[in-house]
C-alpha cells in the first residue's frame, strides 16, 4: 500500500500513542468529575475549531481502484455471538430489518433489499485507525441523509445513534452492547453512508455485514459495524425517570464511554 504522509495519517499514529497512555490511566481519570468536564470542554473546542476552518461538505480524499489495499485489516468484533445476529446470519439476512426511529415523524423498518434501493454512493477512501494503521477500501452504501429525510427528523433531534448487534463485553449496567453516534453535520455529509458492499462484493461479516457506517471524516472507531437500529435523539447523556443514563454511560459511544474522544474528526 502506498504511504500518504497526510494529517490523517499523522493523527492516526499520534492517536495510537496517546490512546495507549490514556488507557493506562483511564479508570482513575474518568472517575474524576473535574477532569471529565475539562476533557469534554476541550473536545468541544476542537470540534468547533475544525468546523470553522473546514467546509462542512468538504470531502475526505478519495482514491483510485489501483490504491485499494490488498489486505484491509478487520478489528473489533469479527463475528457477533449475540443470538439475534446469529439467527439473521443463518438466513443470509433475509429476515433483517433496519429500524429508524426516535425523534422522527415517520419511523421506518427497511429490509436489506429496501436499503439497497435507496439513494447510494460509491467511494474509495482510507480508513485511519487510532491504533496507527490505515487501509484503503471501496465502499458502496445508502446515503444516510436521504434516509433521515424519509423518516423526517423532529426539530429537537440533534444526534444520530447507531445501535449494533455485537456485545464487546459483559457488564452489569448493560453498557457492553456496541453503539456509536454522530451529529447532524456528519449525518448529512455526502460521504456518510450505510455500506453494504466492500470492494465490489457483499460486505463481509468481519467488516460489519449487513450494514456498516462509513463516516469518512472521522477515525475508524466511529465507523460502527453490524448496524441494527438508527435512533434520532436530542442528547447523548439523557437519563430515564430513575436517573439512569439511557445510552450506555452517556458519552455517545462504546469507546467514548471508555475514554476515547466522542469527536474523532480528521
């Protein structure tokens, strides 16, 4: 694979080093409310600063077929062991239905065939992992923006949450179930798609079949695999009537709940 000495690659390598340092002290730091508030404010400043100097619709670099990596690394869950997913896989996802609900006027349930029939986009892009590696792949999928328009977001919707089929760890509070979220700016970005093909073939299980989020201007851990449900919400840290956080631990994603930044823009 050709090396591209860009800011994306530098951030990936830097993120890997910082990530290792962060995780070694994660439990102690995240238990400190003052530190957590400081980190959240810094992340918000980074997000706002980047969007001030970058066109909201600016595209991540796209490549040619000759640039596609021969071996695109798959990480995280490679095959969910959850019963629901195993049952869907056994029928080659013929019984799969993508749910789009939450703060929408018209909740949807779409078969995989119906998702494939939505406005789509094909793109060859680089996946930059926080661990420091990158790979280039070709993706085809339904554009998220038109799907949200079809469901018609309510005025108070601010974030889009992706609920996934895999459980990465067993936790008493139920936060081991994988989920991820993005804001409406990234949701409506033209390169944000629900991929169902990779390198001109049906998306492999190890890469997130039947649907995988591609949000090309963010680091790899934001690209949720095994998407089952999409929920529009007003806040990521909302609590139920008993004061319990509704979404994971309230930080907007499985990895964000464990110390990673929620906004991973590159």
